[in-house]
C-alpha cells in the first residue's frame, strides 16, 4: 500500500494547515527554557552530562515531540477524556497513599511517577468540561458549584495526606483560579478569602503537622536555626546574593559546586542559576517564563469555545503558580515547599505534565474556531 493511499490529499492538506497554525514562538520559548535547564544541570553536576543533564535533554526532546502530537488532537477528544483522566489520577492518588514510597518525607511516588503532577492537567480538563456545560448565571453562584468544589477538594485532601502540602495548595490555587475565570461572583470570592484568613489559626492548631509548622517558623526567622531547618533558605539567599548583577560565570557558582546549596538540581536550581548569571540572568529567564504565560493567555482568549478558553487558561494558571512559588521560595519570600521550577528542575513527571499541558494549549490554538458539544450535565 502506498503512502498516498494511507494519507489522502485532503488529509495531508489539513495536517499541513494545522502545523502552520501552531504558535512556534511558544515552542521556541519552551525549548529555550528547557535548554537553560539542561545547561544548569550540566553545570551543577559539576560540568558533567551525568547524572542529570543528559537525561533532562533526552526527556525534553521526547516531550516536545509529544506536545506537537497532542497539538493535532481535536478539542472534542480532550473534552471526552476529561473525566476519565480525572478518575484515573484520583485513583493513583489513593494508591500512592497505600503503596507509594517516601521521598524527602512524603509518600509521593509510585511506578516511578508522581500522580499529584498528573492531577494538575486532569483537574484543568475536568473543570473546563464542567463549566463548558454550565450557564453564566450558575457559574456565578448556584448549588451546582458544589461539584467543582468537590473536584478540587478531593485531590487536595489526598495530596496533603501524602504529605505534600505545597502541591496540594497549588492544585487548590489552580482550581480556584479556574472558578474565578469561569465567572464566580466577586461576593463569593471575597467571602472565601475572609473565611480562608479566619481558618488560618484553626489550621495551625489542628491541621498542620509539626514539620510544617517548623517550615513556617523557619520562613519567618531562618537565622534562628541556621544549621537545621533554616539551612536551605539561608544557603539559597547566599547563592542569590553572591551572584550580584552579572553572576560569577558559568560553572563557577561556589554554593552549588561545593554542595552547600541543597536540592541544587531540583527545588533550588534557580538559586544556582542566580549565582552563576546574576540579576540580569534571572530577569532574562523570568522574561522567558512571562513570554510563555502571555502567549498562552492570548491563545486562550482566541478560542471560540468556552472549553478551550478555560482549559488553556487553567494550564497557564498552573504553570504560572509553579514559577511564582518556586522563585519566591528560593528568595525566602515563601516557605520551602518542594515546588520545582518548570522545565528547569530535574524531574520527568513534572516535565511530562507541563508539556502535556502546553500540548493542550497549542491544540486550543490550532482548533480555536472549533465548537465543543456541551453535553447534558456534569457527569455525561
């Protein structure tokens, strides 16, 4: 059978037109961020492709290919897998509580992956599908909003129980952001913020564990325990400060090279970057992240379907929260919560879910004129 028989002229034309519709500027920015990550992992090894940089590069190339493939998937298929992917991710979160192995104090891993990362995309898809079939009035305020609240609360509770409070809060922030973007009443938003503030003393007394309270105390005064709980933040601040305006140069960061900086390949890779490339380098990388976020938001705004707008916006919100929380964490503006810097930090599951998310964003752009059937209810 010939190639022309397998792919008809009309199908080839449609595929070609879809490829042209891809936002290659976004792809380029993601590739630049991934390359910076590989460069930094090579630097902190030190100056070796093993054990992190080579794997990071291979994974990233595979994820880019996967993202481009997912770009071709119609929005109706993304909508169709929304609830099944949520159910599968929720089931994995339940399994990880029983069979998951501990990593830095949390039972977060099973089968070599972190199910909590997959939940980010699954939650975005399920909320986008739910709101796609909801009227604007119901999205503002109605009893039906108990459904998205439950969709958000269930994974938050399971992830927090691992324990992984940082990721649980990020899942909650993403879900809350989607509810607001869907049209939630400002009166409800203000009421929820007041309730959240009022619940802080209760959470401190009855919900947070001892080590989590220690992290908060360390965040407020890291100098009180410089060789213990405050070590991570203090070393990160030293790395940031020693970088100065232009940095010490590639491969010359003493904090990472001499292993003073903990988790230099994962949570604190941005601090390693700051020491080597300084303030100017940090601003440059943050501009790349900002460019990706702005392009993704523009793509969301162009979609003709409510599902597409919410899905692309939700993925972008999750990505932005990760960047902001990690950057604030290494600067000592937030407690150390174990949140990686997307596409820079070493980690396969995080990279995979980020690129799946951007595959969805690009699919929204390619299919921006497509309409998605709303269905007859939240569970249909």
